[in-house]
């Protein structure tokens, strides 16, 4: 399955140009994307679109763009089960921000079903995060989820890991960091 993943910044080129050049079976958005960054997705009606909101998102654009909100939900495509978790670790008091305390995230993910592909904005604690900076700290509950459920893939944005130290595998899970856009193949 070929996936176009978009996170944190608009793609470097028009989405229509990417789709004309690349075979894509699924489009996923991983948060912190302004409506206008991905408005072109409203015209894409022949490819499924899944997404999670980031901590800087309003949380109101998915419906008008035809994106299925994957926060604490699942979706099956091509024999693979996708799941999602939005936001990041709470670092400010705005009640409308897509943020969760470590305890809230742990509780929300405790009973989340096993999936093949986990779509998240913020990575697991200790995986491509900045543990000493709360705004870019990963979720402890997501780390536990990956340790226990072992999804094949985890796609995330939010942080800015250096290529030299980027975690690309955590236990049995292939970790895919996305910034702007990335076309990837999963099986």
C-alpha cells in the first residue's frame, strides 16, 4: 500500500502534482496543518483520507476536506487496521487545544485495540521526542501501547529529530517521521 503522509508544514509542491506523479492508495494527515495547507484535499474524492489533529489545529477542518478523524478510532483498508491519537502533551491551559496530560493519554490508550498502523501527531516518549521540553515530549501511554500492542508501523510528526539520531524502529514497530510530505510503502 502506498501512502501520502503530510505533517506540520504544507507539502513542498501541490498535492495534485504529487498524486499525478505517484501511485497513492491512502492519504494521511498527522497534524499541525492549517486548512489552507491541505485545502486541495477537498478535491480528492477517489482516495481515502485519514487524519489526526495536532496541538496547533482548530479541530474543525476534517469534515469539509473529507478526512476521517482517526482520534481513538480505527479504519480498515487493504487488510490493514489503522488507528489514531491526536495532539501532544499538555503544556498550556487552553481548554480547546488538542493536548492531553500524560495521565489522560495513558488512560485513553489503555483499552485502545491492536492496529497495524498507528497514526499520531506526537510520538511515544523516548522516540524522536525531546523529553526535557514538555511541548515536544512524547506520550508515556503511547510508548506503553507500542510495547504491548506492537503495531507494524507508527507514523508521527510534531517533533524535529535529527537524521543522525532519528529512531526508525522501536521494538517490532517501524517508526516513520513525517515533516511536510512523505510517500511511503507499507505491507
